[in-house]
C-alpha cells in the first residue's frame, strides 16, 4: 500500500512546545530574570511569562542554577495588570507596600510602563528586565473556588552598603 501524501509534511517547521517549570509553594530565594514572554497558550489563552534562573534557594526542587517560571494569564486584566505592575515595581527596587512611591514613579505608570513591558516581550532575551535579581517567596493559598494556587511575591534585592 502506498500513501499518496506524506502525513508528516511540515514536521520540520513545527514549533517545539516549551513548558515552564513553576516554583513549588514555600520557595524562598533569589532569582535572576532571563526571559520575558507573551504567549498564546492552548489552555489559558494569552499569558505573560517570566523565566528565571535560581541564584539562591531554600528548596531542593529548585537548586541553584535551575530554571523556573512565573505565569500570569491576561484573561482578566483587573487581576493580571496589578500583578505585573507589582513585579515591575520590584524590578525597579520597590516593595509592594510602597504604593505612594510606586504611583509617583513615572516609569511605573502608563504609558511608559506599558511601553517597557511591551518592549520586553518584543525582545524576550534582551531587555531592561533581563538580568534583574529579585527575591521570590511563593505561598500556597486557596482560591475562591477552593482550589490550590501558588502566589508569587517579588521584592527587590537590597545590597548591603
């Protein structure tokens, strides 16, 4: 029996799926931003994804040098945008409780922040966020639907003088 067409025509042009490795709840360490991605996923729609390299860790599942991801779906911007802005504020050196200072910083307001993050996902491997070191603490919480969710809390690294 001969097959008239090649079932695998175009296989060599197919994108290889990349799956993020998410941080376990109770991670507390220092991460370095390596990549910022905007991706349309099958299951969750469009998402903002940050890939990190672990620099310091308290968790055996995330050894120094390993990779990890933060995934923020953009389906509901009333949830996603505050989380992304808090991440950007940590990148700029602010704690999340410094609301007045964050609001006063022009780089953390529209339109400049919008442009910075858009530029970051346009150049995922080479942008102002790549190389930034952050403290990351993850905590397992329950959602309103009573499902487990890992919350990511970012804060700046304060170097000793």
